[in-house]
C-alpha cells in the first residue's frame, strides 16, 4: 500500500522519524521545511504530547514517538496484506517479497536462497537490501522489509526471532595455507598471519577485537573491504579471514577456501537469526520464503 494513503501529518511524521531531520524529510517529500514543521506541530498538538527530542543535529523519536511510529508501521503492513489478499481474490496474486540481510550473508547464502526459491515460485519478485546489522534491523522496524537475516549476539526490542541457530565464527584459509591443515586454532595462532578483516561495526570485527583485547594480542591488518573481496583475497593464499560456515559454504564447496574452528569462547557467541516485526505476521509468500531460508541455513550451517 502506498504511503500516500496515510494522512499528511502521519506521512510527514514517518519521514522525519526515518531521516532524523525536518530539512531532509522536506527534501524527500518535495515540500517546504515549514510545511513539515507545521504538520509535526499539528500532530503533536492533537495528541497532547511531543513526539521528538529536538537535538542540535536533528530530531530523535522519544518514547511516545517510538510507540506511534511502531503502531503506524504495523498498520501499514496490515493494510498491505489486506490489499494482497484482495488482489488474490481478484486473481492478481501479489508476488513480492522484501528482505534485508547483512553483507556476509548476501553474496553466497542469500543468492542461493533467492534463486532456489524463485525456481519453485516462478514469477515472484524478491527485493533484497544489504546493510550493517543495525541498518537491516532499522529496515524491519520501519516496515520497509518483510524479514531480516543477520548475525547477532542478543535479541532486539520490537523484533521477533523466527529462527536462531549457532553461527560460530571460523577462520578461513586457502587450501595451501599452513593453518588449513589444522582442525582448530587459537587466536595466538591466527595473529601470526596477516588478516583480511571487515570494517568496524560487524559482529566479526567486534568478536575479533574483544578476543584480542582480553588476551593482550594484536593483529596485522593486510586488507579491509567488503565480504566478497575479502574471500577473494584470502583464496590467493597469504591472508586469513573470518566467516560462518553458512556464509562461506559456496567457496568451501568449490575448494577455494578451508574453514578451521577457532578455539576461543568469544567466537562461539554469535548466532544466525531470522527476524520479523513483533506482532506482525508475514504474508503467505513471505512465510514460505522464511521457511525456505531457514531450511537452507540449517543445511549449510553443518560441516561442508
């Protein structure tokens, strides 16, 4: 359902909540800043409370604003599902799925899930957004996607865990690398070699930094970059990188990389989670996609 079907004040409120700025919201809505400010003031006056904390760098939802935003987004999703059902009754079955995942899941795992699902459901349209763990959660909380797949170490407010499975971080090496012949390695073993690591903010980097901090170890960064690039560089033979089995299964099956267990408790804290918006049941097609994703994750999460 189009956002334009909502009232003007509500549309403007959601855009300010999304951008964190009246000015940016006005740009996205193609209206004057004063018009956005008036609608926000009108909405707050009608409710008898403020919805934002006015900050030097923009606008942040307060508790009342968060509650209203969650309600409106849930209402939007309910309306979209009703429209889908009506289309189905009229012979126009809705065939769109919106998903989001973190970068480590996008190139191998999610590509396999999407292709195999579409092969079984010809004609469906799958829209994928890729981002950091925080970004993909925000997409779901805003109602911009139907479900999220990400690595996480804790539950998140407002999100329902549809599936969770262990996703320990493994070290990846080229088949000819010295560590590739080991069944397990310690962090002390790993830091003797140059590493290809993701940017800060990912769960891999967080666990790596935590483990090294606790042990008083330092690692040598040879490369930073996106996940596909790190895998390609590791396959060249010099560096090591990190991944869950489910993410690297395609490269391991192809014989390009070997996964070795890391004998450190911090590297076993992470799980793969499939998330939906709390209190909001996904559509039939999204539910089918969720089940297919979970089945694939369970299969690829085992030893390759």
